[in-house]
C-alpha cells in the first residue's frame, strides 16, 4: 500500500474476475484519491471502464482498472497537482470519458478540485461545497443554527485543555486527532477544538440530489489508538441498527444538512451514538470507506448510483442496506515496525481472498503505516468483528515472520 509504488508509470492491466462481473459498458470513469481501489471496484461493478489515479498503485487497484496513473507527490502521500491535472487533460482528450469522481485526499484542496473540474467534469459535490464543509468555524456555526447536535466545538484553545481534542478539518482518517494540549502553537486553517465525548463511533452513507436524500446504510466504526494518536480510523462494520429515536434524529439531521449544503451523490457523516442521542462529528462530502460495506447491497454498485444522480439529478429508488442482506466489515492492518514487503509476503497477501489494498514486493513501510486491508462477511456484527480480528492477527504474524 505504501511508498515504493509512487514513481511507477501508467500501466494497463487486464481486469480481474471480480471486475468482469460488472453490468456492461457504461462509459469510462476516472476515480481519483489517495487510494482509488474501493472506488475502482464499485465502478467496475457498475459496468464502467475505469481509469484509476492514485498515490499507491496497489496490485488490486491496477487489476480493477483499464489504466492506472500515479499522481503522488515526491514526498509523503499527498497529490502532485501537476501530475493530477495533466492526467485529467489526457482523459479530457479521449472520447467516452464521462468525468471523474474524487475520493479522499482533497480535504484541504478545494482549489485543486476546481482546477480539475474545469478540465474534466467532476462528478460529485461542487468544490464550493467542499470548501464550506472544511471551514470548521463557519461549519459548526451553521450546524448550531440548524439545530444539529454536536460536541462542544470552538476555534481557539480551551482555557483548560483536559477533556478536549484538537482536530483538523483539512485531514481525514483520524490521523489529525490528538489531545488538545498537543495542538500546534500556530493553528492551521482547518484546526479546531472539540470536547471529547463518550459513545459508540458510527457513520452513515447517504445519497443526495442537493435537496432530497436516500439513506444507504449505517455502520459501526472501528477506531483506536495508534502510537500517540488516540482515534485513528481502522475500519467499519455494517449495516447495523440504531434505536428508533436515534434513527429519527438522523433523519431530521439529513433533512436539514442535504439542502443546506446542496449535497450531491454519496456523502458520509461520522457521529457519536449515545443511546438515543446523536452527535455529529464530521461531514465528508464524498464517497467514504463505508462504500465497502454497502456496495454489494445495491444492484450495479453505489458508484453507478452516484454518477447517475449527479449527472441526471434524479434519486434512484434505493433501499437502505440492512443486516438481512448480510453484514460486512473491513479493517486496515498497520505495521508494528519498519520493514519492507518481501516477494513471498506480497504473494501470500495477494493469494488471500480476504485481503485488499495489496502492496507490491519491495514496498517499504514505517511503524504505523497501513500495510493492507482485511475484509469479512457474516450474519452479525459480532461475528464479523471476530473474523476481522482473527484475519488481522494472521497478517501481523506473517509480517513478523517476514521481518516486516
């Protein structure tokens, strides 16, 4: 999953058997993100020919795509704007390319979304919507005006930092969350403070047309400490249920949020469930990782629904995912020490039907880097949680055996 793939050139790879089960040709779609594998899988399920633009170029990402292009910066895991825009220009010059879907990695870069949208149609929320959601002071003021419950939130450090967290609206995955006392002296544009609250971390995925919405599904998040970071997102399990009163609060929340922000296509909301109470933590104006949990509940996949509602403006008659259709889970496996993926380990991971985001041999990783993702399915959230834990342990044993 990590850095050794950044310098690779675009390649064409035959689609996997899983990819070939799509619904038939629906045009070419570009999927763009730090990691585009999940978007690529859903797009193939929807019958699209896929061009994947991302940082990692994992084995399964490139197996799902007709073409992959690396857009990683020289250092870190961010985008190189020049490489991304050049790739979009090449796509714009081709016939039959519908547009591009943005995944993670644009949280702090609405201007890059605007530049890309001027080259090739951006299928999703407007860049202005992303900028508005990622401006924490104005965003939480809007939530208070709308009557949406959140933990106490403020743009400046609290007088007594105990019990408060520092967050950055320009980041994702919980990597930015830390104790308020560890906040940087000079706060970045997206920095803010939020009271730490107890409860069950949850998320929902919603499909909107800018006014109305369809609830795709609810998930329980897997969140935990990683080094000095107390709340790193590790994965999710869903669909799951919530008490009727909490569901009613979520529906009222969506009734005001979707038209207020003009949310289009797939969007995610992170929230804390406290019995029947719901506290909104974050709004992600893009397809989120919970796509992995709900995609197979929808004929043709959810990215097809995302494209259709963004292009045509009509919400499909989409049924909410329920546990009756099976419960799924996914969880990222992080490296416990620095190392490198050996050829034998890379092949072992690729041969497992329960692994995704497959690294190439020679990929270097530091302690705490994501190595791969394990997936599971079962009849209940508890059964899925047990399977994920067992599979993650097995991957970590293999990492230790390989010296990684």
